C-alpha cells in the first residue's frame, strides 16, 4: 500500500509540473474610451487592444432628429474582420430601423454583406464599405489619442451638488474646462441631469474637457454595445 501511495504521489507531481509548464502566457489587454461632437452628431467610443494590436471597438452615435446607431467592430491579425450596426435613421420624415452586418476576409474584401432598412434588404455601396472601415478606425484612434492626454469617457448624474458616476462613485465637484452656453449652466445648477463627457478624475472632482450629452435623470447610462458573438469564426 505504501509503495502504491508513493507511486501515485510521484505521478501527480510529474503531471502537475507538466501542466504548469505548458500554461500559455496571459495576453495583455488595454481598454480605452472617449468621444467627440461634430455638428449634430455626438459619438461615444470604446476600444480594446490585445497584445498592442487592435482587438475590438464599439460606438454609440446620436444625431438628434436624424436618428442614432450603435456598432460593434472586431479585428483579427490587425485587420477589421467583422462589424454589426443597428439603429434608426430618417426616411420620409420618419425614423425607421436598420441593421448592417459585414464580414471581411484577411485582404479587406467584404465577403458577407447584409443591409436591412425598414424591413427591406438593400445593397451596400462600395463607398459605404470604405466609410464603415474608416468609422471603426476613428473609434479606435480617438479613444486612444484621448487616453494619451489623460482623458476618458465618463458618464453619470449631477444634481447640482454631487456627481455620481454610472459605476456608483461619488464626487463633490464638477469642473468645466470649456465655455458653456448660459442655458446649459442654468440647467446644471438647478436640475438633476445625466451627463456624458470626455474628461478626467482629480481627487474629489471630475473635470469636463468636452461635454457630449446632457439629458434629464431618466436617461440611462450608455453601455458598450455588444452585438457580435464572441465565438464567431473569422
């Protein structure tokens, strides 16, 4: 019996050493957020790198009466390989649903295209394909560039005295590094609001570099879009 136990222990030790030596190194992920406003459009961005290479990105874009959309992008070996976009756009003075799903091969060719607008399947123009690739790159580039400046996307609720982030952290001061219209200043001082901005956190304050969204406190925090299946084969 003793010989059996000793033999089993030696076997376990050997297997244990073998298993631990073959464990893969953990891949390094880096996460970035950001946003910008241009004309009627306001964009919130999320971007992830894996081992310093593009991995995934997402955006949420609202354009007032013209509609809104959110997108999910994924790269493989440095190339954009798949995207899904869902939202609403203006058609005949009314907002209608639309959805875009595109897969690219390793050479950047769109090998799968599906565009549905208001229940109808339509073709995607070559110029639009280029535009979608550029928008994926923009989400990545803007988020990473703002991160280098120490800024990130921050969302939360301000009641005139305290700011609580969507993650539940509270700050006593909300500072602005930009000139705001009078009506915005008055609203922020009197009414509880949802705000989204590019900025930074400093001690017990949050500093706003660029105010992106301002709405009443019934507005929900915008979560990173997750439209692509994790197990999709590229």
